[in-house]
């Protein structure tokens, strides 16, 4: 593509693991074409087999499919997250010399079948405080784990959910519990949580790399003195035994490399003193979409 071009045609197909982006396209910046190209538009949420499209007609070039894109969801309706289309690099305002990709761990993405539109990941086991939490046989070997932008809280098949709740309850034995608040099944007195008292939940991926679920992504403060484990029982008859929801994705940088069929994940950016609303867009060499959480 010539660098003197001022327009291009842009088409991105996001697979099943991202069912929908409930957001408004605010800006798009391109490293191809003229420097600082800026356009605005909106998300086409798509239809059919839960497939979403991000489309933008900026010129005469053929439709292309993004092989690499990144997603970083905000935790507040007053903040904006971002989606990048392209391979990066990606920088924070607070640390403009560090490419965010250096924070990532990776695990393979798979297709359920050759005809599947979606990509999935596999989890070996779920651990609480670094110790084995849910029994290995509760996470089905070879079972698919879906990532969804429609589901708010990570939803687990009943046997997996019960094992997680039992392990988490044992690990928080000293924290007073209160009656559960729907849709959750395990809640605590919110004032009883001290610094470091909430056990970390670790997802051991197929690659054996760990996606750490921080307290901000595992506990939901629901009001009326209750704070709940933000995982939901999906029932015994489900298509996918584990569906990772948006609450667990908030302030986590996720890098979808469809070309190499792998997912890059940062774990919580809050542990690095930053968040999904803190990108330096002047240094980004990808198409950029700023997202609100509602």
C-alpha cells in the first residue's frame, strides 16, 4: 500500500469469542496512508452465527480481515477502553518507553471444528492462592473455554462452579459470609475484606502460563454491605463449560493473534499502576477504537 494514499477500505471480522462489542466507535487512526488519519463511525454488531463485524469504508482497497487485534475493556462507564486492530506496538501514557506486548503471556487458541467461526482457549485447572482449587477432573480435558463480550460474569458449568465456590469458601474461612445476592452464589461482608485478604484466583492455561484474576476482577461489590464472588452457575447442560465474561476481562489487555492462533493476556493492568483508559494514542501504530463500557 502506497504511503501517499489518503483513504483505505477497512473491514474486520471478529470471531465467535467476541460475540459483540457494545460500544461506539470514537476514533480510528492508521499507520497506513497519511500520518494522523482520523475517522469516525460505529460498530456493526453483525448477525447470524454470533459473529461481529467492524466495518469502515474509507476508499477503494479490497476488504481485508484483521489477523491481529487487541481488546482492553474499562471498568467504569465514565472511562473508555480501547480496541486496536493491528499488531502494535502499544504504549501507556505512564510508561511510553515500554511496549505493552512485553507484559503478555500466551496460550493457544483453537477452533472447535474446521467449520467453526469462533476461536477458543483451554484451561488446565483453576487454582486458589497458588494451590489446587477445582479438581483437575472438574475442568474437562480438551473442553473449550469461550470468551464473550455479551456475558457479564464468567459462567461455569455447575460441577466446576460448585468446586470453585467450595475452594474459595475454604480459602476465605475467616471472612464472614452474608446471604447470596443474585446472580451470585457466594457473598461476604464487604467491610470484612482487609488488604490482601481476598485470595487470588489463577487460571492455568493450556500453555501452563497463568492468567491471574485479581480481586477487582473476582469480587463484585453489590451494595447493602455485600461483596460477592463474581462467577455464575450456568447449569449442568451448557454448550461451553466455561465462558469468560467481561467483568473478568476489565483492565486486562488481551491480544488476539489469529495468524499464529494464540491469545496474549496481561492479567490485571491495575497491578502495574495503570488501566485500560491510559493508552498513549500518539504512539500507537494500529487502528484504534476507543470504547465506553456501556
